[in-house]
C-alpha cells in the first residue's frame, strides 16, 4: 500500500514538473505562433532577426513559394519555414536554439535550412550571373568613377568559412588552413556596388587561392577570351582589354590584374599598388557585409558538411538580394562579425601568364603617373 502511494506521488510530481517545463519552453519560444508574431514585428526587429525589411522578406517569400511544397510532414507554412531558415543563417545559432524559438525540433530546423537553401539556390541565375555586354560597360564606368581604376569589370577575392571539427569526416586534414583551423573556401568576384557576379564554393581550406581560381571554368573562359566582351581602351600607346582586379595570391594574366610583388618597388609601382588596393576595397567590403548579415559564415557550422556549399551559396544570393533592395547594413554588425574568426594569410602567387600581362600592367601604371602629373 505504501509503495503504491509512493509511486502515485512520484507520477504526480513528474507530471507537474514536465508540465512546468513545457510551459517554460513555450514562454521561451517568441516565434512559436509565427503568423501572429509576424504582424507585430517592428522595423528594427525585422532587421535584428532577419537582416532585411519586412518588404524584402515578403518578396523573397513570394518568390521561394514557387520552389517549395505548400504542405509537408512538418505542417508548417512556407512563411514560417523561410523565417526559421533566415534567422538561422543570420544568427548562426545552433539548431537546438532556433528550434526553441519556434517550438520545433533541432532535426526539423536542420531539414528546413537545407530545403530553404536549396530553394534559394534556384534564384542564382537571376541574382548571380556573369555580366553581359551592356551591364559590363556600366560596371566599368562605375569602377572608374567610384574606385578610380580603368577597365575593371570586377574584383576577385576569397574568405575562409570556419567549420566545426565535429562536422568533418575522420580524415579532415584537407580542411586545415594555414592558421590551424578547419575551413571551406568561398571565392567570389564583385562589382563596384558590392554585388557578387561569380562565386566558387566548396574547396577545402588547405588549397591555395590561386589553385581554386585556376581550376575553375571561369578561368578557362578568361584565358580563352570568351568571358569578357572585347571592349579595349587605349592608355598611352597600348590597347588595354577589360580585366578583373585580384590580390597578390592570384596569377597575373591579360585579364587578371594584380599588384607588383617585388621587394624593392619604385615610386611609380607603389602608386599603382595604392590605386589597386583602393579599388580592391570593393571586394573587402562585400565580404564584410556578407558575413555581417549571415553570421552562420563566421559563427561555426549549422549544417552537415555536404550541405555547407549550398548554405554558403544561398547566403551570397541573399546578400545580393539585400544589396539590390538597398537594405540597411549596420556598422556594429560588421564589427561583431570581424571579431569571430581570424582569416588565414593568403599565399603569394608569383605566376605571370603571357607577355601581354606585364605590358598591360606597365601601361596602366604609366597612365596613373601621367594623370597625377596633369593634375
């Protein structure tokens, strides 16, 4: 009899405790009733949680619905699934944390991130594409006006995206970068307005940036002169073709312009490097804004390693959408994102491909010198 009473008492307290626990969990779930909460969010809250305005969210949601099933086993609206994915990408918080916010399981959050990222990837042809002849001319004009560098169609650069060791296979040495961390490389080309027009995602962190670039189909097209329009400009006595700017970790070619790397630079070479460094800021700023909006790129991994390239690509597309919509970017977001992860130092590349490459660089250097003299 006494044992029975003890069992009943135990079950009673267990039931009460569990009920209190679930009530507490529900109180911690600010987005559990998403359809109602959405209507009450302020402008600042939209920016805080989604890194975009309500208008941009609605545009994105309307577009993605074309690529999502209206009903699935989760019984969640497409709007709510998109909200879960965006908050995950923007915050970089664990799937368990995001699950508590929306009262869904962490495994469901992982599936939602993967599904929404895959849907966003289908928007790439519209938002990330090699510029055509007309848009190329506009980009060249913008670069010269804004960044004071002629014949520039884009700036090439890369960042390392950190990966948690627990997400990697047992033999993960390929992902160890020069500072001993685990990472995946994102390489991109941006225009004068911080928009990506090409991305290359998925190479392990141990691979040099130059190899990532020269192994791409973009490199082959550039070398074959089929990537950029034939739109030369005479500087001095030299017809300078269109090119992209690159850092010291990339080869010099007829369509890839990089700084002088010799130890003892002349004053004219220093002036050229200063001009190139200034224009290169377009790429640096784009990557900083990308990471500031989507903290999953600096705050660790939120998905399986095989899905990470899709998630990174989705973040780049979302970045372009936000830039196209003139979304606000806060300085404190950038400062916070830059403190998370120390980027490895790129390996220098001394490769020069073709005699024309050096001639073009010399002609641009002399153009800067003569322009400064006339001023």
